[in-house]
C-alpha cells in the first residue's frame, strides 16, 4: 500500500526532529514498495522552514494559537488563531487526503488534530516530556494512540491507548566516532578529558555565562566543546579572546550550531552539561554519557525540572537548578564525575535505562498500523 502522512507540530527542534526522523524511517525502511508521501502542517517559522526544506518535506503553514495558563494581551489574539487554523487545516487535509496524522503535540498541533478528527482521520500524538502541557492533555483525549517517553507521563492519558516508547533519535546524534570528532575540531590532545556544553538549538544564556566565568579553571584540566547558539556565538568568541584564548588552539572549541557532527562530539565527550529538554536527555541517553542537567526555571508546566529529576531519580544525571548553577558547584560536580570511574559507570547505567533504541521503528509501525486499520474499516 502507499501511505500519506501529515506531520504536525513546531516551535522547537525538539518538536520537529522526531517528526522528520520517523518520516525518514517510514520512507526508507517500511514503505519501499508502495512509497510514502509526507506533508508538514504547522506555524510559519524559520526553523520549521529550514528543517522541512532540508529534508525535502513539503509544508503548509497555518495559524496556531497558544493555550495560556495566565492572562496576557496575546490571549485575545490567540483565541481566534486556533479556530482559523482549524479551518485552514480542514482545507489542507481535504486536498491532501492523508491516511494518518503524526502530531508531535503542543499548541502547534491542535488545529491539525481537531481537523483530522472531524474527518475521522486516525491520529497518533507523541509526548516527549515527563509531564504533558495543556495542549497534549487535550489532544491525548481525542487521539487514537499516544506515545510517551517517560513512565511518569502515563497518568495523564487513557491507559488503553498509551504506549511507552521513548523519543526518536535522529541519525546525526548516535553511533559517532571519537576519532572523527577530534579531526573535525582539530582537537589533537587526548590527555585531557572532554566536557561538552550544549544548550539546545538556540543555545542557553546561563550555560554560556557560566562557561565564560570558569573557563580558566576548566582549561587547566579539560578540553571544552561549547555549543553557544547562533545568536550568542560572536559575543562568546569575543569574550574568550579577551581572556587570551585563541579559538581552536587553547583547548576551547566554541560552535554556533551543531549538525551532522553531533554524534562524533557525543562520542568524544566524557561529561555533557545540558538543558533538560526531552530530546537532549534522550540523545545523551542514547550515547550513555554522564551528564549535568540544568532545567529552565520557567519552562511550561515546569516540564524541564521534572524531566531532570526523573533522570536523576534513576541515577542518570546530576540535576542543578538555575538558582544553584554557580561556578563553584559546577566545577566541583564536573571534577567529581570525571575523577570517579564508579560514579561515571553508575550514571551511564542509569541513563541507559531510559533509552528506547527502537523508538523510531515502533512509532513508525504504530502509524502504519493505524492507517491500515482505518483503510480496512472504510472498505468494510
């Protein structure tokens, strides 16, 4: 059979990359005979356009309104966006006639999922975090299947249609080679351990600030790979140079954005310092790396903090909240992890327990099953 899939979601790389990862697997490994067609429906944004264009997935933009927990002037605008986005989605779905919708969740998915249900098109939603947001709690009640990544999230969805399957990890993030990583960065010294600071696709200001504060102390013991985010890169480089560090030649390697080389940098790293978004956590888990997680204080639903503590509960990471993320504690924690093989081994085992190596395949197969079941019911 041929398969037509709508992909819905957006706003962050964590919402977009799993959609693309599953789509590429379906196209390459599940539907080689009958073929598969994909269409992304979501908000108009630079990241959405970049990701879909790079992966040759056609896209249609719609209006998407956000569900607010508090009063904001945007409330009056957003309250009209969702209905208008639903009308746009109805027209797009009528034109594309998909067999199934794969929604990453969040406010960007709401109009598409509502429109799909009006046409009786089956929907699978994916929840990455340990606690879902308002949009996903609602979408979970009307979706045909819900995939969760943390066991804790199960309590928020109907048990009969909820499956624990983890987060699809893009090929760029796994099975790297440390030797290739060293060559890519011209990083030749092997005597010093490598600390990898990563702040997500946009970078993280608080992580950037702490790296600058402790860089002299870090460089004495470690090689530092620092993903700054595109908008922060020039400032960080200028700050490092003011401290006397020649970029790429002083054991300090700042990078604005990390793409296909990510897996090789993970392979190279001894410790990872990261935000606590679900995609970042599961990429770290896939690489079995000891980590320090710094959740965003004001993340929606406090989900990053809960993600971080779910990982720390199984011994997979050290969680440090922003208020406590000071230079002395950060240095001490890095030294403690690097200096104790037993601690590193326990952390690797702990975070490995959260990783689902077949997440992509399982979600893809669930989508195909939903589509086939729907087709059979129509034919009957």
